[in-house]
């Protein structure tokens, strides 16, 4: 019988994860010192004491640093899911929203500067449904599974594909986050993302007979 325990990471995998952490930390350190557009990959690699090849193999480009942040956000959102099986799709979606708010409000100026630069460069295309590599793939997948389960139990309207509903939810909250970052901290991120989610839920939740 096969073991149910996941295999321990190999030495190569541990080295790659260590390099990933060192690059990410180095990038945040540099972002705390200078604007995103002034920082080069060579500087990040020098600060992290890794080769350029490692950076490109792990992150692909500077934009990969935002994907790393979103990977961590999705991981924390999965861990924030209610443990009990009877939890509704609405409860699970609100857990995702709370995690997003907690993640972004806990960040310092460095990460916000990075996203501000991405928004300036990419504009609306960053959240386009046609984007080949969306910046939040794991969060989209997590929300799609929540929606699919809610549709299967009859809690959520099933007229739209779970993947499309997920795109609406994640993009709506991501856009609210972008507005919060570019507009400064005067905005209320919790209220903005919560309002987006509640408006979408108003059209998704099926009335109890």
C-alpha cells in the first residue's frame, strides 16, 4: 500500500525554495530603498547572492515577484477556509476576502510600490479575462472550486461557469485593491473589497425557498 504521507522535498527542491525566499527578501529590501523601476534584476541577484540564471528560472521576470506575493496570499486563503464541512460557499468566499485584506494591509510600502508600478505599466490589461498569464492563478482556482461546490449544493446560481464567476470575484476584489493602493490609504480596503463581494453574491446566492 502506498504511503499517504507526501514525500519529503529533495535537496534540489530545498535549495530552490531557499533561493526563492532569498530573492524575494532581497527584492523587498531594495524596494524599501528605491522605486521599483530603478531596481535591476542584477541588483536583486547581488543582494540575494544568487546567479541571474536562478532568478529567471524561479521568477522569469520582475513581474514574477508579484506572482510570488499572490502565491502566498492564495496559500493563506486556503488555510483560512472554515474547517467544518458544513461551511457554506458564502462563508468560504468571505474568508478569501478577509485574507486578501489582511495580506495587503499587513504589507509595507515596498510591496505596494511594486503593485503600483505594475498597475501603471499594465493598466486594465493586468486584470483582463484574455490575459494569457493572470497575476493570481491560484486564487482564481481556489475561488472556482468554492463556487463549483456552492453550485453543486444548490447554494449558488449555476447559470455561469465557476471559472467565470471566479474571475468576476477575484478581478473585482483585485481592482478594489489596486484603487486602494494607487489612491493611498485614505480608502477603506476592507469595505471596498467587501462591497464588491456582497454585490456579486447578491446575484449569485439562490434564495432559500
